C-alpha cells in the first residue's frame, strides 16, 4: 500500500506542516513517499508519484481561513489528472493554523471535500490543528534541549568525572514530558488517522490544538510574535536560511 504525504507549506525548512507530516508518517504503515509542494515546478513530479498510490495525505498550513493559493492551483491540476485516469485515491488532510482553535480549518476541509467529489476520489477526513506555530516551535526547542543535555553530559564528565548527571536528566525528562503533553491531541488523532489509512476508512473531521489554556497561549503568542517581529519574521528559520 502506497501513501504519498504532500507537504503544502511554502517554507523550505522547519515548517509546522513538515512536523505534522513526520508525526503522521510515523503512525502510518506501508510504502511511504514524502513530497514538497511549493510551486508549479513540483506539480508534474507529485502527480506522477500519486499515479500508482492508494492514499494521499495533504499536510498544509491554513491561510486566510482557507487553502494556500499554490496548493489550490495544484488541486486544479490534480482534479484533471484524477478524473482522466479514474484514480481511486483516499484523500486525508492535516491542516494547521496559527490561531489556537483547530476548527478554524473547517472551511478548508469543505474545500477538500468538494475537490474530492469533483475529482472522483474518496474524501476520508482530516485533522485541524490549532496552535500549529507554537507546537512547531516546541519541537525545535525540544531538539535544542537534546543538544543542551548532551553538552551537560560532556561538561559534567570533563569537570567532575560524572558522565551521567542526574539533575540534567531529570530536568530534560520534565521538559520532554511537558512537550509530549502539549502534543497529546495531535498524537492521538494522527495515530487514529494512521489506523484509518491502514483500513482505507474515513477518520472523520477532527479538531485539536496545543494542550494549554487559551489565556496562557495568548500571553506566550504575544511575547513570541513581538520577538520575531524584532527579527523581521524569522527567528529560527531566518537564522538558518540563506540570505
Ligand atoms: C498568508 C498567511 C495567512 C494565514 N492565515 C491564517 C488564518 O487565517 N488563520 C490562522 O489561524 N492562521 C493563519 N496563518 C498562520 C499559519 O497557518 C501558521 O503560521 C502555520 O503554522 C504555518 O504552517 P507552516 O509552517 O507549515 O507553513 C496564516 C499565515 C500566513 C503566512
């Protein structure tokens, strides 16, 4: 069984869609192919990849309560491609938004449902993830924490001869558990989508979010966006990308 995962974020690196795609990929069995859809030059390659696929999973950001325009233009071509070849695909969607409410993605799901009807493929449901930016930042923070933990091991080993500092380990484990907790909704629904993909069933429309109270989210989102505005919009990505 072949599943094609399409990352619909225009970002080259460290996109939230890429993160959710990796999580979904982890929970999906069978032959898995990942594709990036950023512009027109990707269309032909992706269409050829889905020609012999059983399932397509779109992971994409929510733009202005809808589908990003570069994904829409791909969907137009895919509609023709599927109808001409009478493809029997199962289509799933994972949409992530900046706002905390996962149900911001409901209009986007409607667009995909209509697209599936017109293309003659099977709409199998989706997951709307609220607070996608924050969950993505947390996974980057998690990677940094792993780096800090390893550095702690080395420093403690070199200075005190203790290569396994328990304090650092407990600190890391606490923070890792918190990040896992914030992601619980995403893990649960992607696990269920993985089961649905395996059986070829619909997983329905599910909405989840980062697992923190909204008033805490707003506070941290405000601080975060003030800081990234000082870095002209790209705090992690901006540092890593070529200027
Ligand atoms: C042009 C644009 C429009 C957006 N519109 C919305 C929106 O309507 N609602 C929302 O919650 N987030 C909105 N966002 C935020 C993105 O959905 C959010 O940053 C997402 O995590 C980006 O995913 P990515 O890293 O995979 O590209 C918008 C972002 C951009 C750049």
